C-alpha cells in the first residue's frame, strides 16, 4: 500500500496558509498520537511563521497535565483518548500560546492498546475557534502510519473548514456593520 497521507496533509496545510494570509491570527496545535505531524505539515508551508504560533507534542499524560493543564480528574475519569481530554488539550493550547485557533489530537494508533470500547484506530480531534470548542470521534483503518496520517489530514481539514467559516462570518459581520453605518 502506498501512503500518500503526507501529500494530502501538505496540500491541506498550503490551503490553510492561503486562507490565513493577512488575517493577523495564529494557530497552535496539541498532538499526542500524531507526534507533531500537524505541526510538521503546517511548517512545511513557506511563510507559515506568519500564522503558526507553536505546537505541543504531549504524548504522556504527565505532559498533557504540565504543558496544557489537562486535569488529572479528566484523565482518570475518561482516559487520554477521549472527547473531554482533547477538548482540554485544545483549550490549553490556546491558553499557553498566542493563538486564536487550535487543534488537538489524541488517539490509539496501534498496533496494540485497543479495547472494544476504544479500538485501535480511534482518534479524537478537537478544534477551538474564538473560544468555541468542538470535537469529533474518528476510527481510521489500517496500520499505525495510516491511522496517524489520517488523523493529521482530518485535523487539518477540520481546521481549514473552521477557518473558512470564520472568515465568512467575519466578512458578513463587516458587511452588516457597513449597512448599519450607511443607515445612520
């Protein structure tokens, strides 16, 4: 099998860069199972320093707690691969950076460690846009490399969609303000 995950990720990162060009906002990442793959794709884009602030690779629970302020109680109650933990990771990446947007990933890339409730390939991804958090659960097929590259691509795709939605909302708000000002 040919793994083209890096090609997809690099293309998504390039589109993300174009969408963020001149916007004056920054992105941060918080990655566990992808080990910096999202940050790597982003920094492969020339000029990404204008819109990428920093990445946190938080593979251990200790790193999640110390670097991103993920609560011990959340980790104990839900486990590292959970909606609650990635949401706290994404919020922590915002708090510990200068970013407006963040993405966080935690998952079971395998080949071991899966259970019926949390199978190998399970990945939780969360995004923060202007303080609003949302998360999604994915189960990627394939080996460790396929799970990781799928998670990186999904994280970037989700970030791109949210940035484009944010830009559209920002544009509409500016138009609405212009319409109100023309009435005054």
